[in-house]
């Protein structure tokens, strides 16, 4: 296991605690984890186990086993390459067309090749001109691929979310809607019977899926591990789409996101107020407290996060509320973590109590491979699936959605 990850687990162990959100992000963003280990780690993280001491130890065991396997594979690959290079050398020596050449003494024990060597041949051709021999010069390809940047998930990593795992086709979460109000009862008088009204939130799983095809030639001949790259890309694509829908999904062929009408309490700022201020955030904080909930997170779209972090004590002239420019960029406000994501709609800030948000999970992300999918075309297919069953808020007032004006 790489040194950075080892330090993460050692720090958590020394504090006798589970992993923090920052430490979990370090595990998720690590590029040194194999496909199967990454899927298993994500299952533990999504289930909240990584935040417990037992789950932390189980996650460390998975990563250490994966690291040991990676070392074994690297050693095997090195031995294989050394053997193949030796075979190529022997074949090249035996396969050359040789002719004896008498030396100065007349002996015929000196040999030269009828064909020029590689260096000699390179001197005879124009490498930059394909028709003049450039095709004979191979293009060198690095043994790794560089991936494009993708915004990390900021929804599922927030502590306090209720992740409900279930089996079967649907799942119902009972919800206490209302109760009668108790009152003063005179001595000896009959105590009235209370009434509790129940409802239920229904979760029906929907499937997020991704599919890639690759010819077996490119899988065998690629200079880098194409299988691992495909698996990683699919995992990130699925996670990014779920994250986006968790914030702004319409509920039609997607999750019902937090910004959908009725999921939370919408606060639309007046015309001309294009920036959410800390006054608005404080108002949202107080409104959440008023219904007995506890604010624990601030989600912000990038355009609004910029303004909040640059807010000053006195308009444009005072000191930054977040501190001096030499201090780290503000990651907290009012004691709450600030999570910035391009998956939120523009001009949006959400203040919420995540314990009032519920997510149903039918099955974690699974990676599957089939060599039979494109048998007649000699292709291998790679598939990622994730069955997640809705997103509900049991108290809309506990999720305050502040929307700045467009102009």
C-alpha cells in the first residue's frame, strides 16, 4: 500500500476512530488500487463502514491485500519481459542471414550480416518521411494513460446521510407524519389516547449502467493496462452521474434530486441579488434549527462558492471573512464543511441536515467482463452497473435551497 494511504490509516488508528471525509476522499482518488479492490472499497465507503473502527480495519485489509497482489503481478511481468527479450535476442541471432568474411589473416572465422543492422538501416532512410522509410520506425507509446479531469462526488461522501440497503423489488421506509399534542390532565381525569399518523417513503431501484467494448488485439497490444483504465473510467462515470442526479435529478429516468420541487425548502432571492451572502446562509441555518434539525453541511455551486469565500468585512475594502489570503482557502463556514461541486445547478447554495436525507441502495457498483459478448468479432465487453433506489427528504425544512437571481 502506498505511503500516503498508509499514513491515512495510521493516523486514524492512533486516534482510535474511523476515517474522516478527507481521508475517505484520499482512498477514493488513489490511482494505485486495482479494479476489484476499488469496487470493494467503494461498497464499504458507500455503506458508511469506513467511518467506523471495524470498517476502517476491514478496508485497510482489502487495500493491503491488493497492494501485495500488485507487487506479485509486477514481479511476474518483469520475469516475463526478461524471458521474452532473451527469446527475441536468440531468434534475432539465429535468424540473421550471415556470410563468412575472411579476415586479414585469411581465416574465415569472421562473420557479417548480408542485411544492414538497425542502426545502419536508420541511416539509410528518412524517418520523417513515411514513404522513405518512416513507416519502419515505430512510435513509442508511454506505459500509462492520462485521464481527463472529472469532478469528484460531493454528495455521497457527506457524513450523516442515511444509506438504506435492502433486498427485493421495492423498499418502504415508514414515516411518522404527525401525533396529537399532549396537554394538562386534571387529577383523576381520563388521559386522552394519543394518535400517531404514519406514512411511508417507497424506494424502487433504478439502474445506472455503462458499457465499453474493446477488441482483443488492443487489449493484448496496448502499452498500458487498458482493462484497468476502462474499469476506472466506468466507475467514475457512474459515480459522477449519480452525484449530478442526486442534486438536480427530475425523478424521470433519474433520481429525484435535492433541488426538485418539494424535496427541500426553496429560497429564491430577489431580482438583482446574484450572489448568496453569509446573511442568507445564516437565515437558512436558523430556519433548519427552528424545526428541530441540526445543519451539518453546505453545498455550493462553483459560482456561488467563489463569492462566499471572497466575502469581506466591509464591502470591497475590509479583510476577508475567511481570513488572510495567506491562509488556506476556506473549507468551512459557520462551523460547517463547504463542499463545492459543478453538479449543483448554477447560482445554488444548499444548507442541510444530512441525517434527514435518505438514500436506498439495492446493490453497489459492479464491474463485469464478457469475452462472449462480441465472440464473432473477437471483442471483450466491460460493464458497470449500480442500482440505487431513490432519494427522499423526511423533513423538507431541514434542506434549505438558496437560489440567487439570474440578474
